[in-house]
C-alpha cells in the first residue's frame, strides 16, 4: 500500500504542468494531506504565533499542527521556549489547545510536574535511582524573529531560517512588536485545502471583484496588471506608479527603513517574501479610509508614513503598519478544512474605546477573511468535481502562485516523493 501511495504521488508530481494549477488529487486526497503534514509542517519552519501570546511568566499557548501539539511557554527568566505537549511518563497531553496561565506544569494523569523551563521537578513513586534530569519536556526548535515565533518539529531544522531573521529583524525593529498586545483574535475555518488558502492569499487578481473593504487601502497595480490589454493612458498610469514606488522605496531606505522586495521562494527550504507597500486612501493603515485606527502608535517615534511592511511564509501572512499589525496563521485540519487564525496587535498601552475603536480596527480584515473563506470553499468544491482540470495562471497577476507551486513540488521531491516513478515502483 505504501509503495502504491508513493508511486501515485510521484505520478501526480510528474503530471504537474508548469504555469498551471496543481492536479486535483494534490488538493483533495487524504494521503496527500498526510504527506503535506509530514514534509511541510513537521520538517520545515512554521509560523506559530507571537511573543504576545505569552506576555508574562507562566503564560502558555498550546498550538497544534497535525499530530503535533506544542507548548509555547514564557519562563520565570522571561524567555519563551517551545516543548512537545507530551508528558515524559506515559505520553499524556499536558494541556488542551489555547491559552493558559500556570505556576508549574503538572500532568493531569499521574501528576508529574515540570518547571517552566521544561525540567522535571516531581515524579512520585519512581524510586531513589530515578534520574529526573533525563525526563524533562522534549524541546521543539524555536526562533523569535522580531517577536514572531517560528517552530520546527524536525530534529535538524533547515538552517535558512537565518536568512528570514537577517531580512526581517531590521524591518520589524521599528514596530517593537514585543511591546504590543493582542487586541483581538479570531479563528475562521475555511472549507478547503491549505494550499488553496495560500494560493488565494498570494494573488490579488480577485481583489477588485471581492474585497471592497481591503481595496480602500490596497493599490491594485501592486499585484500585477496586463499591459497587453491596457490603453495608452492606463500604461502611462502604470509607468507613473512604478516610478512613484521606486522613488518612495529609495526614500524609505535612505531614512534607514529597509523596504525593497526580498523573495526567498523556489530553491529554498524556508519560503518567504517581504516588501514595504504604499498604502492607498489615507496612506496610513489598512482601514476603511486608509487612516490610522489607533492613536497610540507602534514603536518609539510614532510614524504613520512608513506604509505597510508585508511578509508571507508558506503558512502565514502579515502586515505591519504605524498604528497596528496583523498576523495570520494557516493551520491545516484535513485535506478539505483549514483554520485561518487572525490576530490584531496594538501598542501594549493602547486602551480600547480611548485610543482605538475595536470595530474600526478589525472591520477590514474580518470582512476580507469571510470573503476569502467563500472563495476557497467554492474553489475546493470545484477542484473536487469531475469537471476540473488544471487551469493556466495569469503570468501578469498570478506569477506568485507558480512560485508557490514550484516550491511545493520541490519540497515533496526533496523528501523522495518524486523518485518512485523513475525507480519503476
């Protein structure tokens, strides 16, 4: 059975047409989903949350990816650490998913007790020769990059997480995310495969027709355009926009704010892209009028003229602005269901109803998330039908989908899932 599964997936990889969406089975099959979880989510760096999930000593956030349950814990020394949510006695889960505040961590089964640094401090009835030091919680690789928490479940994680850190630490420094708080968090379940969720996020071909709220602050030309179908006037406007971007980017960088696009996509283990984007409308924030929605600004110098630092990885996307920040985590549940976890961050001293109106803070992306969920659901339903065949990407507005599909196939291939056809299994 395993050989047949491997051969089948290898055949799907071989059948993938460059410039086209993936074969249906790569989105819809349960065995492919299991491979995705093993290869992508259990062997690569994944975005898990923010340091502000655990703002004080004793705070714990439990997050699950597939068969993995991970504890993010802030210790008495203020360090954030990650551990497998598994008792070292007989494997009981220590805490359910969500947020907790504890002194020590005690297993509910046999009361083995662990400190916040993972050390085992109490295990009754184990005898005088029992070595507590050998039975601490099993650690998970963790990197905090500007306050964003990335974990890797592999024994040896990809070392190119250093590239992400080198690019993003200086870009995030201005926003001082470690001195923010979560003003609002929401989970939405999208009825579609996680890859469809990511693909939907990586193009704005659909934005003008489906995201009226978001389009108040997004600039359509940032996400591609078709010069072949433009009038001379439209081409002139596009050229003027590109010149404006170049000038604004150069100005930002001259002031010491890294802004140019950096792409770490196909050919790399750790997938990410970042760029500082110009905000439309009021030019300050992703809000209904493009103006700041919090009077208590992020960082130390209170600027709202630095646009939107955009970041995506293979399971997240983020926006960092002068007044607030947004992070989105993609958590696959099954081949056809995916959690999108959204967090709105404001300055830690901002007071709801005084410094910001919660409704104004969240209304753009709450609406956008629901619109995207509908799009992902209808796409998964169509991909699952007998009439689907992979369709062509727009080379003008969907080139990042091709980059993602190429990276995804590369990752499966690197773990041996393309070998079986050539080996004749």
